[in-house]
């Protein structure tokens, strides 16, 4: 059994700074009650702040910083720099506004990717990209949670939160990806055991977490496969390694989010605020105060211990 997914601890809050009372008010009668000052905004690493603003993934932002494309307060930024929402940040000459942590609104969009689309903003070959299908948003960008290759279809998740994308993608969080896999030929018990035990690929050992037959006719058989990583063409390479050809591949679930049955190929659906909050709780992330909070009287739903359970299935579509 894989170990329980753990989230990194948040750093302790900084002490509150007290501002001396002005001299002219010293003669006033003291109220007997100290007025607390606002807690200073915590600095965060620049690449994380940019990713959380939806500019791109953390890895992309680190590369852009290293290339000198990011300016902070008039100086070229360095990898590892820390910033707050008060800093003046420019990326490729354009101003980027970082909102204070309590003001961030997280948006999440589901998209049913079609075969023949690539997960890239630009393609030298001029092929269709998934980003062409997404709605435009002001002040942020859609960050893709993982990728699907050119010949794979199924669920893709996009979000404006780089932190949420990171928690869904990074291997240390052990988030499941489930696929419907159609293979040409027989997958023998010995082959199935190989896939579960692990196979050495060119980029290291890989395995499937679970494998279940899901029907089919003739030479084409369907299998339900769960993996814990998102390496390039990982499912196809695993089946190739045991001598079985994958003829169709559909991602049906990512962590707690399942592909809605009503969401047809090429369709998208932005989940509502309630579902976003459920996903943030599942990922052990704070809930932004986007509006006045209702009276507290109901306990929040418990988050599952790993990416294996607690999935929800939004059904609206656009």
C-alpha cells in the first residue's frame, strides 16, 4: 500500500508588529485596550507567486526567471527571490498584479480533450491546442493540471491556482489518475502481474496501482487502470513493455474529480464555488474569503486520506 499523502506544513505566522502611539495622542485618556495591527503579508517564492497567479506552472516560472524575463521592483529577479502583493512585478515587460492571499479566487475548469489536440499554448506545426477551447479570463491564465498526449482523450483540469495545480500534479501527493484502456490482444495473468509489480522504463521504474478488466469484444479488450504519476505516455509505454498494444486511451478520473458522463468530447464546464471549495479542502488548501462567510453551523466534509476516494462528479456542461 502506498504511504498516506501528506501536505507540506505551512510556515508559522510572523509576530504582529506594534506601532507606537503618536505623541500628540499621549495626553488622551487610555482606553485600556490595545488595538492590534494587521499581520504583515507573508513573503512567498517568486515562481510560486507567479504560478499561483495563473501565469504558468512553477517549472515554467522558474525557467522564465532564470532567463531574465521577470523584473521585480526594477531589478532582474533571481531564482529563489521572495515577494508579496505589494511588489512591482513585470513578466516579459508586462505588469503582473499579485493579489493578497485572502483575496484570491480559485477557478477550476473541466474539459473533455479530444484526440488530435495538443496541450500547449503554441505549436509550430499549427495543430489544434486545448487552450483554444478555453474561455478568456482577465488578470490570470488557465494552468493545466498535467497533460495528455496527442492521441489520448478524456478529462483535463484547468485552474487559475498554481498551488492547486502543483498539489494535484506533484508525485509526493500521490494523486491517482484513472484511465479506460483498450488493448489489442490478450493481457495474460503474468502480464498483469508484471504491470502491478513494476517495469523498468527508460526514465525509471513504473507500475500500475490497480488493474481491472472492463469488457470488450473480439481482439479489443477494455481495462480500467490506475497510476500515481503522470510521466510522458506512461500507460502506453507500460503496456508496450509487456507486448500489448494500446489502441485507445481515455482518462476518466484525476484524483477526486471524475469525467462527467454528460461532458462530451470538446465540451468544457467550470465547476461552481461549492465544488471548488470541496476540491481545495481535499487538497488541504485554505479557502479564499471571496464573499462574506455564512453563519457557521455545519462541519466541513472530511477529506479522504489519499487520491483514491471521495471523488465528485460535476454534471453541468458548457
